[in-house]
C-alpha cells in the first residue's frame, strides 16, 4: 500500500510533523532581507515627510523676503476720505499727498419710455397696440451709430419685454412699468453709464435711406448691422426721455484754479498716482478731503513677518534634526526624524548668518531691531525698527534691502534670506528638492526589489511544499513496507 501527500497539503500525515509551521518559519527567515527593505521604505517615507515640512517653512520664508525685495514693499501708503460720499483705495504705487474733491454729479445711464398701452381682454398686448404705442419695427441706435432693429412681439408683457432684451448685447435692457389700472409703459435702459457709453436713441425703422433689410445682406442674426448711422434723427413718436446719460463729474480743489474731471462711471483712477476713487453721492457744500499718507507700521509688520517666517523655519529644522537622548537600552529617545542631517545643519547656519552678518557700511542689523539669540532663534524689536525707519527710511531700506534701490547693490538681510530660501527650495537645484528626490528614488528602487523578492519567496515556498510532500510520500512507502514485513513475520510464527 502506498501513501501520497498532495503538494497543497503538507502537514505530516505520516511523520506527524507540523510542516506548515516549519515552512512558515523557513519563509520568515528567508524574508528577513525583504522585511528590512520594507522598513527602509517606511523610514524613507518618514524622511520625505520631514523634509517636505521644512521645505514648506522655507518657501514661506522666501515669500516673506520677496515681498521686501521689491521697492513697493518699502513704500506702503494708506488712503482715507473725510466723506462717505467718496471711497478711496491706494495700491503699492501710490505716493503720499492730499486732494480736495467735490462731487458735482454721478454717472447715469439713459432711460427712455414708450407711450401708454393697455392689455386686451385676453391679458395680452395686440399688434395694433404694439404698433401705435411702442412702434414697430424700431432701431435702437447707440451714440457711436451702431444699432439693432427690433420688433416687439404681440403677446404677454413678458413676451414684449423679451423681444427687446434679445438685443441685450447692444447694451440695453427693457422692463414693463405699470402706471395705472391696465395701463403700462415700456422702459428701455442702457446697461452702461456715461454721457457717451450710456446713451442711445429709439428711432423709427426706415429713417435712413439704406435701412431697408433688402439693401443690407450683412444683417446679423440678432438684427444688428455692420453699418452704422451717420446721423440720428428724431426719436420715435410716443417715446420720451426718462433719465439722461451723463458722466460723473468731480471738482478738484477750489477757486479759479480748480480742476474738473469726468468719468463714464462713478469710479475715477489716476487722479492721484495709484489711487482709485469711487463716488456714491454728490457733495453739496463741504468738499471731501482725500489723503494718502505713508504707513511705516506696514513696513515694520512686513519685516516682522519676515522674522517670524525665519523663526518658523529655524524651529522646524530644530524639531526635525534634534539629536535626542540615548536611553538605557541604547535606543535614541526624543530624536528628530532627520537627526544629525548635515543639510539641515548648514541651512540653519545660513539663516542665522543672513541676519547676523554685517550690513553695508559695517553696521549690524541689531541697529534696526534684528538680532539672534543664544538659543539659535531671531528677535525683532518693532519699536526700534519703526523709529529708525521714521527717522531715515531711505537708509533703513538701503541697509536691509539694498537691491530694492539698486539691483547691483551687495545683498542685505532681506536678499540674503531670500537667497537661502531659494537655494533650499528651488524646483530644480534646491538642496531640499534634491534630497527629497533622492529619497523618492530610494523608495522606487526598494519597491522594485521588494516585488522581486515576493517572486523569490513564492518560488521557495513551492520548493518547501514539494520537499515535505515528497518526504511524507517516502515515509508513507516505508510505513507500508514495514507493515507488510511485520505481517509476513507474523505468518511465519
């Protein structure tokens, strides 16, 4: 009698051995190198996360420095108005100054209304009513001579209004106004304001010798033409002006030297460099006083933000690279993911040196409120800086950010910090970018090797299973032979 053992079931049916457990332990021993590689992948991923955290802080440092490398970062201004009728804002190009502003009139768009018409018993407007009270067809002519021909449709009020609004791309809109019991007027209003941009006229179609459709094959799908009116005649009978088109107008200053300025909208730009002024009401007696003043506290806040960003970067470097302590078991406790990293050590020194190195003229940044501490951090005395800046803004700017005045000047604190940040985070050659790319390559290589090792382990498992299956088969044969011999010996007795 023979005994066979399936290669898929290798537990010792004959030998009594726990072959499944034996194979698992053998495979575990064989997988030790792969386990080490998986641990290396996890460690590399932790390092990447740590480097990326430092990179984020260094990018923030670069952003804060770049804001002061530009000349506009050193000339901030604040705009204010003495009247709620005039709202002002100033951009980075604004210069200090003041202006007296009287708002004479606001910008408006023209509105025109048709004659009065009524709805029929069916609640609709008839063709006859449209023709007599509104006019059909009509040419809506803009101030530049461009026009559109419309024919208000008979039907509901909404349909009549919709027929006009289809020409909305010409800058008009319509609405039906109820002026009495079953009494309505159609109002057309320009969507733009201004004496020119906001003007239009409603004239009868056909008032131009060449306004017949047959003479104009270039008519567009919306009814407008490529031609324009050379002259515009009288408005359609029954239509009246409700609101005229007008520019906003302000008077700058007082007396005989006062200046008048106008705008097609209620917003004026360029009256003062870098200043935008929006008027909301006329000023009848007292002019508004518009003032643009320098804002040294904004510069101080920008420098403070720069120091804050530098400290955030320094702190992150410290957290990620701290050495920690060696415990009684020989393991490091409290150490950073990147402990002992030379790239981070060099970067920390560069940030501190950027602030503590001598400035132009041999001065120290401490004169302007910036200095380092014994703990490897930076401090900023805002009062010291503000006083220095108010006393001599040009010199402070020249010492801390000379390139904002002269592109060829030797770098100051701001430029040096910007350079450190760029050298660390540059997308192509940054030191942090390079080490992160290196860790990613390591992970990619290890991942490939781990996958290859899986194939090797699968092959080994198959060999182990075949070996122990063969062993059980052999033992089964021996056992059968032994039983047969015992039977033969017993029969001899």
